[in-house]
């Protein structure tokens, strides 16, 4: 299969702990979407700017009550939810004509790294397979050899549910 030259960019911007519009923190991750004209207050919105589609994700500790603010900030208890949310954004918007750019600050750099691992292990699942997102996160965290990226089982899984993408 011939490689498709990417025509579009899918951009993920994950802000750091306690970073977002609510705290008036001006991290580079927060400035970048503002420079592109993206409303960082918009919830769950993908913004299209020509050949670019981007989404800004608020930092850890900015969702929910004051106690969850403290708890999530201290223990990053939302890690799985954050990874799944970013991965779902990618799967819902990706085509083989896209290249993916991911930026993360602080703990959200780990989220970006984890999502890159999900893509490495299981590929980018087709949008009709979105219900598998939580399973993919768990597979990537698995210590078992059967779930390693190059195992026959993982390669078979990837070929059944993911976009055929050359890396």
C-alpha cells in the first residue's frame, strides 16, 4: 500500500495541572489555541481552521468540586478518563489523510505520551469501534506479553479495528 501524504492536521492541546481559563493561567498550551482563534472555554468542541482540526483540553484539577480539584491535582485520579477522552477525539476525527500533533504540559504531557502509546499498541480505531476505547487503555496498561504491540494477538486486533496506517 502506498503511503498517503497527510493533507490535514489533527491537533491535541492538553494543558497542565490547574491550567485553564478558570485559573487565568497563561501556559504556552493555553496561548497556542488562543493564537489560532480557538475558544478555550468551549466544552468538548473540535475547532476547524482550514486544513487543521484542533481541540484544547483543560488541565488536571479543573473539573468538579473543590475536593475533586484537590484530589485530582494531588493524585491524577482522572488519568484513564483523560487518556480516553483524548483518544476518542482522535478516533472521531481521524482519517488516513491526517497527521496528528499532540502537545501536553506537566501531567498532561504524560497523558499525551499515554495516548501515543495507545496509538502505538492498538492503532487508531475506526470511529464505528469507539466503544473499544476503554478496552484499549486497559490493554496498553497490561503487563502481559500477549498485549505487547508486536504480539500476534495485538497485531490481529489492530488489523480488525484500526485504520490501516503506515508509520
